[in-house]
């Protein structure tokens, strides 16, 4: 749906996207990150959280964060802090996830894209480095069986950049266009393989509705959307559901929901926790992350021309309309072909 009012309601959407970084090894250990290995063959003592092990920052993961910051015009923090996000889950043996909280590595910035021929800008709040958790495999999957669940820790410690937007989007179409643009950028600059089936690029869509001019409505967060088609369906369903609830006189409860592609519906997974529930505190095992201006400059010089810059050059040098220039820079291959011709 496009950004017109729906039954008199305005839609508000903000995104949190987990991009898996294309590093050889994990964010705080030397175990490999390759996808699809036999369960628990790519998890080392650090990933298993064995006593006495300590995390060591992967330099390449930081370089990925710097590249993203450069690509999106963000502030790259000269000093950022790792924090423990405490919660229990069977596939999180430490009992906490190492993330960044108050001072993330990438701050601000924006993503620009076309929705039809209308130019849109979505502002970013931040992008922070964090580790992924392992996976629980249920019943009929490889490790589980006979009504049991298994734990695969191969994914534990895989480097992620979580990219968080302001609640700037006003329709499911705009949200999908944003996600496609972000996907293009992270693959273009080579920090993520972009494989959505394998979970390398997963989006959480925060959705609320309100009467025009009113304060922001209460949001529900649809977790782990890993296809653009399901993303659109899930958001459209969620918008209809929220409007129906409000029209029926029910208040929206803040919640985390999952989309079921078989039924086309979203359903509540848990009521939403607040940051306070996670008892964040600076991780005493990791020193502050220092990024020198020189390192940023090195990354800047290494980076290929960005799609936005290339599009601007096509406008300036070849006199193309902005829309055409943007279309021609949808992929590196397409842009290369155009220039060659
Ligand atoms: P948390 O990390 O607990 O999910 P944040 O406040 O960081 O909470 O917000 C997460 C995402 O939700 C951001 O992308 C933000 O833009 C979006 N968001 C916040 N409030 C709303 C709202 N009322 N409607 C839609 N999206 C929202
Ligand atoms: Mg969230």
C-alpha cells in the first residue's frame, strides 16, 4: 500500500535490520562463519562460553561498520562501547549477548531511494555491532527428533550490524523500497552477502497507526522478515489488524509478533520487553572500541564508488534524469554494463 490514509489512519514504520557481516571468522573468536556446516562443528570454546574464555574483537567486522557509516553519511564514533544484553535462551550459553547500547559505532546517517518517481529519505538512528546467538532446532530438523529440540551453536558469535531507522516510513511500499535499497548498499560495499534465505539480511518491522497529527501510536514489532514479499504481506496484514482493533475499541499492546507465511497472519510471540529488562552494562571483557581518523580514511580510499555517487555522476556527465540514473545503479553489474555501452 502507498502512503495515503487507510480508513483515516496514517501508518508509521521503523526498521531494525540485522545484516550478517561477510567476515571469515566470528566477531569475538577465530571460529569460521561459513553457513550450512554440520551442527556444532563451527563453534569454539569462546562461542560455547566455556569458563576462562575471553572475547577478542575482529578487526574486519569493525572495518565493515566503518564502510557502512561512510556509505550512509553517518558519524563514525571514534570511541564506542560494547555492552552486555542479559537474557536467558537455550541457544545463548553465556546468558548475555555482546552488543552496543549507549554508544554505538555508527550514529545517524540516511538512506535515500525512489518510491515510483518520488524521492524518499529515511533517517538512521544508529548501527551497532553485535554477536548473533545460536539456533534451536525443533523436532523434525537435523538435530532434534521425537519431539525434542537441539541446539546448534555454529551461528553463535557470527558478526552482525544492526541498522536502526527513525520511524520515518509511511507505507508498506515505502518500507519494502527502503529495505531493498539498504540491501543494495550493503551488498554493493561488500559487507554482507545479502543472502536472505540463509538469514544474512533480516528485518524487524515496527508498525503503528495513528490519526493524522496525533502522537505516535503503540507499535508492534514483526520479527525476522527475510523476504521482500513476506515483508509486504506482513506489514499490510499488521496495518489492517491494528486498525480493526482500534475501530473495535481495543487498545494496541506493545508486542513482538511473528508472520506466518502459510496463513498470511501475524501472531504475538511475547509482550515487548524494555531496555531496562535487559540490564545492559558495559562489558568488562572488552575495552572501548577506538577508531582512528586514519583508519576511516584508509577505508574511504578502499571503497568502490557508491551507487548514490555514481548516479549523481551519470546525471552530471551524461545528462540523465535522476530517476534513470538511480535505476541504472540498482546493481554493480547493471551500472558497469551501462558505462561500458
Ligand atoms: P527497541 O530497541 O526496544 O525495539 P527502539 O525505541 O530502539 O526500541 O525502536 C526500535 C524501532 O522502532 C526503531 O526503528 C524506531 O524507529 C521504531 N519505532 C519507535 N516507535 C515507533 C512507533 N510508534 N511506530 C513505529 N515504529 C516505531
Ligand atoms: Mg526492536
